[in-house]
C-alpha cells in the first residue's frame, strides 16, 4: 500500500509540474524547466523581473527563470575553475542581476552595454541582486540547461 501511495503522489506531482511548465525533476528532486519554443523580446519580461525581485527579497535560490533586459555592464571573465563570461543585466523593473555564462561549455556572447538580451537559467540569491547561471546546455544530458539570446542568436 505504501508503494501505491508513493507512486500516486509521484504521478500527481509530475502532472502539477507539467501543468506549471516544467519538463522533469533532476536527481536532487528539483524541478527543471525547458526553454520555450519562442523567445520573448528582452523588454517584455516585466512579470519575470518581478519574480526575480521577489526571490531576491525572500533570499530564495534555485529558481529556473526566463527573463531579459538590457546589458548594463560587461565585466571581466571569471577564470577560476570553469571560465565564465560575466555581465550585469538591468531588468524592466530596474533590478539588476549578474549573468555568469560558462564559456567552457557554450560560446561567448558578443554583447556590449546597452544591448537587449534574454536568458533562461537558474537564479541564485546573493546580496548584490542575485546571479543567474546554467545559461548553457548540460554536457551530461541530465537537464535541459539554459540559454542566452542576443540579436536573434541563441547561445547554449
């Protein structure tokens, strides 16, 4: 009977996550989303910006989100461990987030300050506004991974 209850609960949770737009659950039990078929323009992400701001205010992490805004500043690469291209994006609500894009796994995005950019990745809280990472494919194939869209090109 316990196995039947666990199986039924798993089916119900999977159905709810599917309805919410998640494609699977990773090995740690975290919901993993998928990139949409059509990417919105970077300036149309007001709701997503509010979700990021709410996550920042609640000090919440592990939030997979699609959002966008304008590049405020391009920073030097982080070369410790896996190399990451780093830049700050100002969201439509004026909140800023750091994007840490793994350039050992994905192509560098040729962007500059002022450029519109869209992204899909995992938001992690920090006291400076938060950071979005996993903006690349998963080389192990365990999750869909994320992306960055810039000038009509998607970088994964």
